[in-house]
């Protein structure tokens, strides 16, 4: 390990097991660019407050930019000599500008740096994920458009319920993604990026310098120009707050659950028993033992990862529970779950997008299932209701008719009219037979205002 940022008070070397146990560089290197942005901002603030001369500030800016380029070019390699990314950047800068780097830590603390960088990371990760969600939504909508006329048996309790348009089924996922998108945008927009908390008590720098320093620096670091950075309103809260992490992890686990349910439907639909869909070979995997297998592993992994995304949320909730105010080292443990959830959600959405774009529906097979008369039982109830029979009574009559058909293995359409009339005088065979039609059934549902697709 290199010298600590905090070595002065200690006369003994840190035990190696502590170094190994406490370090976070192996994952918090993902915050590098944001920490560098915060450092550039801090240089500007120190200059405006008279802690740095213009010459010193310029040298530090150039130094920070050259460290920034290392990350931009992907040249960074995890180096376990450093405790965390903040320490690593400090030493890189020191290599370039010498002891001038020691001035950069004036009036700042990693407690503030880490929350600043994590908030920036969240903004960018949310922005990227929103793009992924929009991409998936588009693919589902175009799948719905391509199959706008297909009707499928709808299920409740995994049992045949009523016929529904496939496009409505697919647009159900679009609705979920739309909610995910607006939740994500809302929470990401509400993250206030602040500086000036110091370790917890604030800094000797006037609050106005933070906003003015930020507006200058954001013009240079164009990647982040949409950020709105201000001085902290309550420094104690700033270094203690991880609500934004929990909110995002919550949103990401809901996304995980949505995708997992979608995946489960497709897994079931791709079985030989259902055979509703054919998943393209490029999105399937095989078996090392059984040569015929074409498995939906991708969908199973999406289903599986929903557990991990939920676990990530729970781990941060429990880590935060009961922590005394303000900063505690426990909070370092928010990052692995946060990064993991963003990365996994994004991967899931992208791979599902590819799978959706190559998915084919087996309409001939689906039509076979639509022959099941029980799918139209509810329509027969409405038929009787329209003839003046109270709903409850109509329900019982049709229930008995269906039971007779099942028990005696005879289709209603093959029963003689006088047998049908035994269940209710109001049942006219030629009329009810016309109701065993998926198109008639879906068109009779008027509560849904239909868009063109
Ligand atoms: N790596 C630490 C974290 O992620 C940085 C803050 C350390 N602060 C401290 N007082 N030890 O939280």
C-alpha cells in the first residue's frame, strides 16, 4: 500500500489483513471520472476562495485532465496498492504535479467526495438505462404491430380464461416499462448533487463559490454538462444520505421483476406443450448431453437475476438500518450492489431486446388452442344477461353447461338443441355457436379504448 491520506496520527503500519479487508478500489474505480470532475470543481473553488493561485490551479487542472484521459482511454488497471479510487487519483496527480497535489485536499473529505461521485454515477447510469428501456419498448411495440391480428388464449391462474389480442398482451409489458421509465427519470432528476459538506460539518469556503465553480467546470467537462451542482444545504445530511441509492435499487428490482415475469411467459410459451413462440437459435443454448435441446437459458438467467437485483436492494436497506448519523464506513458497501444492479438490468434489457426482435409466433398452433369452447364461457354468460337473465343465474347455467360438456366429453357445438335448452330455454344453439369465435369475443370487449395497434 502507498502512504495513507490519513497517516499522520498513526505510528504503526496498518495490518495487511485490514488493508485487504477495507479497500474498495476493486469496484469504486467506476467512480473515477466523477471523482475527477469533483476534483476539478474543487480546484476551481479553491482558486476562487484564494487557497490556490491561478498558476497552481492551472497546473492542477492540467494534471487532473491527464488522469481523466487515462480513464477515457481505458488505460486504468486496478491497483491494490491504493485504498480507494480517491486515494488512487490523489497519487496519480501527485506523480504529475508533485507536492502541489497535497493542496487539493484543502477543505474536503472523502465522505463528501464519495457521495458526490456516487450521485454523478447514478445520474449517468440512469440516463443510459433509460435509453435501453426505450429501445426495448420500441422492439416490443414493433413485435405487436407485426402480429396485430393474432388472438391468443388469455390465462389467469395458468388456466384458459378468455381470448385476448396478442398485441394487448405485448403492450402490457410496454405499460410496465413505461412506469419503470418514469420512476427512473423522476428519481434520477431529483438527485441533488452537492459539494461542501467536508467530513460532516461544512467547510470554510463560502457556499456561493460552489455553484459558480460548478458552472465553470461543467463547461469544460461536457459529458456532464446537464448536471446541476450546488453547495450542500445540510452537510450532515449530505454525507449520511443513501436514500437515492435505495430508491434506485428499488426501481431496478422492480424492472428485474417485470423482466423476469416476461421471461417466464416466454419460457412457458416456447415449450413443446405450448409451442406459441419460436425463440431464435442465436438466443438459445444447447445441452452437452442431449443433442436435441434448444434451451431458453437467456430467459432463465433474466428470471434468476431478478433475485439478485432484489437482494441488492435488501442488502443496502439492511446495511443502512440503524446506522448512527453521520458517515460510517458501512456505507462503502452500497457501491457493489448499486453498480451490479445497474449493470445487470442494462444487460438484461439489451439481451431481451435482441431476443424480442428475432421472436416468431406460431399462429397456426395458437389457433388450435382457440378452439377450446371454455374460452367463450363468459361470453355465453353475457349472451344470457342480454336476454334478461340475472348475471349470477346466467353464470350458474353456463357453469352447468360447461360441466356437462367436460364430464361427457361432448362439445357444446355438437349437442342437440333440445339438450342445450334443458340448461336454459333462452339458449338458441345457432346464436351461441357464433360466439365461439375469438374475433367476436375480443371485439365484444368495449371497456378498452383501442389505439390503432
Ligand atoms: N472508500 C470510502 C467509501 O466508499 C471513502 C470514504 C472514506 N471515509 C472515511 N472516513 N474513511 O465510503
